[in-house]
């Protein structure tokens, strides 16, 4: 296993613990993170002592989405940034925007890059062992891909979870909202970009349990311990059995569409305007201006 840059991996008893570990950046997603996530999941799959995987985040929150602050602010409209030579890697959401409004965008190249991230996130869904995701603080934008690809979600009462980029510059690539909360509730969230509190996530059926922040670790450990009592072969069979229903509902097809749409959202008139505003005023200010009409003054602290 390669040296991890974005997370840590440890095994305690029958539990493999994957912890996102970029706290200074809100555990923002980089190109390395989905790949490292898949490596950690595979390591747990192959470990005969591991019965269940615990996914969590270090710092003030679980994950603030893709880490876009520096890259979005570095872009110059209509030409390549001097900090980003054409074809050079940068962050995963901006990397393939080699040309902006005055040039050419290659949607296939964009899709190829973003679909690799989807495969990394979906390692949680397809992995043999059950995954319990613990969310505290915030889980927004691309961070929800990891939370929703997990099997069970335990969340702090005061946490925020949702997909604000539905307002501009994003489409949920893993496309699991419908499967987790149903059609009407998914529409309610993605038609507005609104977030749920942890308590609301539990009431909507997105989370299996919510708890006061000071009790979150305890409640999550109780669930992990109960799952870990099960034989591995039973856990593998139960997860395979239940996931077949989701796959039969067309999840893969929807993910292809959602990933293509994600690229398109960054190349609409509104998408270019948002991007230009980020370059002019800073990414955080652009996000603040996007979210304030919806009353989400606090969401501007998240990444993207």
C-alpha cells in the first residue's frame, strides 16, 4: 500500500478505521483522495480480521467537498492560468478545464477524470465489508458522495449535510440521493441546494441514527461493535444481496448521466459567471454570494 497523503488507516479489533485527514482544508477532496480511499477499502476487504469499516473525518467536520479554493481563484477567464500550464494536473473539479469560454472544453476528458473519482467513492458501496460513516460538523458537496456510498450513516444532531452546488457548478456524480431518501425528498434537496441538520437527516431516513455531538462517538462505536459480531461471510452476503436492488434500479446509468452533467454545470453561462467571480473575489466570497439568498450564511466556510 502506498503512503497515504489524505487519510489514515488503522485496525482496532475487528474494525478498520479510515479517517480523512486534511483538517486544515476541511478534509477537502483532492485527486489523491478517491484513489487512496479505494486502496484502504481493498486493504480492509483482504484483511481476514476486519468485519466492518468505520469512515470518519479529522478536524471540525467530515468533508467540505472538493478543495477548490486555490485552484478556482487562480483561473483567468479566457486563457490558461500561468499557475496551470495546459494539461497539467490541478484539483479534480478544475483540472480538465484547459480552456474557458473562449476555447474548447472536452467533455469526454472531463468525464474520464471525474468517473475515476466516482469509482473511488463507490469502492465503499462495492467493497465486501459493511461501511459505517460517522459525520460531524459538515458533510457537503462532494463530501456527500462518500457519506452516501457508505452503507450506514451516523450523524451528529447539529451537523449539516447536503449538496449546495446544485445551485450552480455541480451535479452529484454518485447520484445516490434518490436511493437514500426517495424521489420527492431528493427533488426537495437538489431543487434548492438546501442542507439537512443531523436530526433532519435521521427523520428523512438518510441517517440511521443521530446523536448529540458529545454522544456521537459512543453511538457509532455501539453500532460498529454489533456489526462486528457477525461472521464476515454473512456480512458479505447481506451487503451483496441488498445492493443488488439498488443496482437493478439503474444506479450505474444514473451515475454516468450525473457525472456528465457535473462537467456541463461548470460550462454553462451561470457556471462561467460563478467561476469568474471566484477568480475576481475569491472562491469563498463566490460561494457566500451563491448561498446567502438561500439563508445559508454559514455554508460559505465549506469548500465547494
